[in-house]
C-alpha cells in the first residue's frame, strides 16, 4: 500500500515439503514466513524504512521447531540527481524451541553511488555508475549438544565502476 509519503507492505508464505521416500514418509518440513516493511519519504530526496520478518520451520519427523526473527532499519538519501547514499542495519536472532541451538547475525552496510548519463535514445545513450560500499558482518552461533560456539566478524570495502552503452 502506498499513501502519499507512507508505504506499507506485508507478505505471508507457507510451504510444505512432503517426503514420500519409503521409510521416511514422515520426514516432512513445514515453513511459514511473515514479513512486513514500512517506509516513509521525508521529502523527495530522503526516505526511511524498517523491515520485520518472522519465520517458523517445523520438521514433522523429529518434532524440531526452528524460529528466526529479523529487524532491519535503513535509509536512502539522494543528495543530487547524480549522488546518493544508502545505509541498512539488520539483526537476525534464530533458535530452536528445545533451546539446543541459537544464533545471532548483525549486519551493517552503506553505499555511496554516483551516476551520470549522456544522450537520450538508441545507441547515443551512454551511462556510467561508480559506487563505494562498506559492509560489516557479525555472527555468533551456539550449538549446545555438539559444544560448538563460533564467532565470526567480517568487514568488506568494495569499489565498482560500470559503463553502459545502449
């Protein structure tokens, strides 16, 4: 839905994997996902958004239930017609109902983009884009039965230049 400067979206997905292999007829997997997004344009150059999702996965053979929840705010700011910046933060927490495993992932990324184009039709149109992106990822995973406790951290800086002729 879009009402003036406010946008709202919601989606629901349910899937069922029906295993018919002899001896594993009950090894079925059921997954339900609810997700939503709210965005607000402060003006024609700046917009804010937040995503929220919740997933539940059930293994019918083992009775295991896994859950995951994600929250992710972000913004876009178009300084000029050619120059803009975007940033997003997300946090995902997951675990099973028996509390044997859990994980947490936090990600931050930001991007600076510069675009330019010349010409307006056919083979005379040429456009170029340059972007610089920084990403920071943190993850922690804990599995109690197998005594696994891992921590991961990763940072990347990416530069890209593209030229398009059409």
